[in-house]
């Protein structure tokens, strides 16, 4: 065993190591990346041959976390790792988006990359190392790959940019992005911000790219020491015919170019025209040619379509649907569309439409996050659904797709910064976006619809948020380029960039960028961000025509939540033995009461349908946590009678002695002459024994004194005294913590 190790340093001096030759040696490539106590094992395997008639890159990227890596057991009934969590899916998508464009266009063998967290430092985010690990595994293999690449997290913490910060530092960050890049070009960006400027965004990308160049060089240095990686495998996954390619070009290019230069607004009409041009060409072929060139026709025609549409846009400065480069599609929206939902909105932009709902719940509705590194609870969820009818397709609906998880996470990040704080709102919030029509930018429609639905629900968001997807078409030979606002699905598919930017009128809150071309300059990136800002402001203006601020109050059927804090030692008294006290309060008032211990306090959420029920619970809780005060008057219940007096429960689980001499002004022979068990009487607390905490009560001081009766100090006993103090019931100043 002769493992090979390469190390490099992050800008703050921490050391990262990449090792190969020790683990998983039967894979085409395998490495272990280590930072602190965090270790990732990445493997890559590629089939030797492509599948029959496969004309695309069948790449699969998997990221999995082992709970043992953090010394934990998986939660739930099955004590083993099962399907990937949303967090694992999101990391796999980040890596996939950087790797996929960098395989040769004619390489169609199936490739599988598996990244596994095998050791976890609880203060290091493993997602920032996943791209490095995957690329390093490819670098030490013989698989053709146009990398290396790497990924880093960049955060701006207290005004300073930090590369791969610790988890504990991220709470103070106003920029938190993951960036993937090669030595030359940025390929992928995803992250969230707190209303930052476009210039700050560009500077964060510069910092990230500088760090990535160091990591790419380390991979190249490592690969140079591996003999098997120096010569990449020979493959032949495509059969081409230059003459036939030219024949298709001559017959179809001008027709597609004319259609694109003119612009056809309707998606389906445009597709029909493009399909018809292809069908007419194929119909003119001989039967022998149809069979011979069948595998090539679709591939060549797709390349031709891409070339013609791109050139038409660059030449005519008109887009395939007839819009100008920075023109936004028509927008209409409405709120309160679903009368039974807590909040709802419809947002339509061109041929993309989202129907979004907001549901408000309690702490009981919070989502448990159970990962190897990230665990806890979240009170904000956003779910994005993309049914097949949205694109006029027929296919089975199965589990949530990776795309749906990714788009939902982007919209969640966009809206999260404007939500009210936990102190201002005690609700758990779930947003669901159902895409009813789609022709590009459906995730951005979700952001806009989510904003409208939140305001319709009465959630006091700080500012409205909108989102826009930017595109790019470039010609490296001529230097021409076109930045496109609010791109269509076709422009995403045929273009060089999909750059989604979300934010308020004051700054960016989230972004996601995928770049499919080489040499994107910072000048073009800044131009795209400025154009995105203008588009974002236009969309916010259109949204304001529907609703400008959150409703003053929640809808009548939304449960009201009142939150109070109590000292931690009173939690047991409110719950009661076996939950008796809290269950009785809920049954009597029809409320739901949720108690959570937070630090030195118990945080209580009271969920009620009406004010009277809420107030009844508040009064009961206040009585339980109240500390008896001398001089206060209480309405209590007679709990027990002894020869020397009665024990009165003045507060829940807090009894005081009403001595027989303090019941009435007249002299009583028996307590029963004035009181019986269960009676409710008003009494005054006249003394708290400083040693025992026992409570001494008086009823007679609240009654009119008969004429001629001599003055008597409060607390003076004139009746019989008990012979033994042990006859007293133990009284307490504080409630029993049952």
C-alpha cells in the first residue's frame, strides 16, 4: 500500500489534505479529503462503453452521510441510513451541476460519482468539500474530464470574507454562498444573502475563485503522481458523418433562423414549427437514408436548432418569442384565490404559473432535521411541486424529484430573510407552490407567489421579494453576447447561463447560477446583475398592483397564538402529574398548549380560536406561576378542615392556613360552623413564615367589624392553638414540581 498525499492551505491557514491509494482502490478513482476531523470519501466509476443509442451524458452523483461519522444513531424506526435527506440531495445537485458540463460532448458512457461523509467535525460544513472530493477522484482516474474543478463556501462575516467558515460563525454572515469553478471559469453559484448589493456579490465570487484556483492546482499536482491518470481512456461513443451534417444544415438552418429572428410567442406553436421543419427534411430522405442516419438525425438537428436560435438572437437582438433582450413577459397575479387556505396567491408570468398556499401552524408542526452534522428543528418550510401537466406531458407521479427539492430550497432561501423573527411571530409557516404551467423561471414564480401568499395570510414580512431568471448567449469567435431577462425554457436549454436572482428593492436575498460556457468575464456578470435588478424592480411593481403590504390581521379561521415565558421551575407545575393540569386546561378551554424549555425559561404557546379561551388559559397559568404576596387578596377554595382552622388553596398547589380565629369576628367553636370543604372564600395573605414559608390567611379582616369590638392586629390569634406544628399540612411558597 503506497498512498499518495497532497495538502494545501485555506486562506486562514487551515490545512486540507487529499489522499489516494488507500481506500476503495477498485474504483476507477477514489480519494479521501480531510479538513479538521471531517473526512469525505469520493469514488468514481465509468462504464467502458456507452449504451446503445445513448446520445447524452448519463452522469449520476450521490452524496451520503454516515451517522456513525458523527457518533450518532439515525433517528426514526429504522436505525439505518435509508433514502437521502433533502440536505444530501441538495449537496449532490451542487456537485452535479459543476461536473456535468465538463465531460466531453461525445462521451456517453455512464458515470457514477459517490461521495460519502465518513468522519464529521460538528463545526465544519461538509458540503464545501464535496465538489473538491468528486473532482479529485476524477483527476486520479483515466476517465475523460475537462476539469479539475472545486467548490468553496464564501461567507461575509462582520464585513470580512471567509472561505469555508466554521458552522458557528455563519450566524453572523450576511452572505453565504457556495461557488464551483475551474481554474479559468466560475461554473456554479448558489446561496443566500441579507439584502446585499450586486457589487458585494461580485466581490464574493472573486474571493471564491481565488481559493478554488489553489485547490485545482493541488488536484493537478496529485494527478501528476498517478501513472494511470496521465493517459485517459480511448472511447468512441458517436459515429459522425460530416457530409450528412452539412446536408441537414443546408436544408434547415435558414428556416429555423427565420422563425427565431421573427419570434413566435406561443411555446407550443414554436415547437410545432421546429418539429415540422425536421419532419419535412426526414420525409425527403430515402428509406435507406432514414435507417442509416437515424442515430445522427436527432443529434445534428438539435445542434442546428441551437446554432440558428443563438445566432438569430445575437444578430437581430430579438428573442425566440419576439421580446427584446431585457423585456419581461406579461404578469398578472391575484391573492385570496382559495377561500379556505390561510393565505393563497396565483402568480403568472408569460406561460409560467404558480398557485401557492401558506399554512400557519404551531410548534407541534415544526419539522425535525435529523442529519449526521445538521440537526434540530425548523419552523419554515417551502415545498415546490411540478406536475407533468404543467408542460403538457403524461408521466407517472412518483417521489419528489431532485429538481423539485432544489427549486424549493432556492425559493425558501429567497424568502427566509424577510420573515418576521421568532419574537414577532410564533407560527410555523409552510408554503406550497404548485406549478400549473411552465415555460421557464418556475422557481422565480414561486418566490413571487410566495411573497403574495404570505402577505395575503397576514404574515408581517419585512419587504416583498421577487425573483428573475437571467440568461446569456455568447459567440466566442466574434465576441458577441446577449444578456437575457426572464428566460424561457428554450433559452435555458439552448443558452449559456441560467442565473436566478431574488431580492427586495434594497438588495439580493438568494441566487443560483449555472454556466455552460467558457470565459464568462466579471464585466458580463456585473451587467447581468444590473439587468436583473431592473427586472426585479419591474416585477415588484407589478406585484404591488395586487397587494402592497401584509393584511392587518390573520383571517378569521387562522388559529391565534399567544406566547408567554415563565421561569423554568414552574414548567412541572403547569404540566401537572401525568400531564393532568395542562390536559385539564386544554379540555376546559378548547385550546392547544405547547411548552418548550429554552434556557432558563419555559416558552408557552397558547393556540386558541377566540380571545376568551386564550384569556382563561393565561389566567390559569398566571395563578400557577404567581408567588404569594403579603397583603394580596385571593379567592380560594377550602381544601381541608382541621379543628384549628381550614386550609385554603389560594393558588394552584399553594395552600395557606386560615386559623379558626381569622375566619370571622365572632368566636367559633368549630370551623364547620362557618366553612365546609369546597367552599370558595376571599382571604387576605397576612403573613409568610420566613423560616418555613407557610402562608397565614385571614378572612375576617375583609369583613365589617361589629360595633363595640376591640381593635385587633392582623395575624393575632384569639382562638385555640394547635398543640403540635406537625398537625399542619406542609405549605410551600413555590408550587410542587410534580
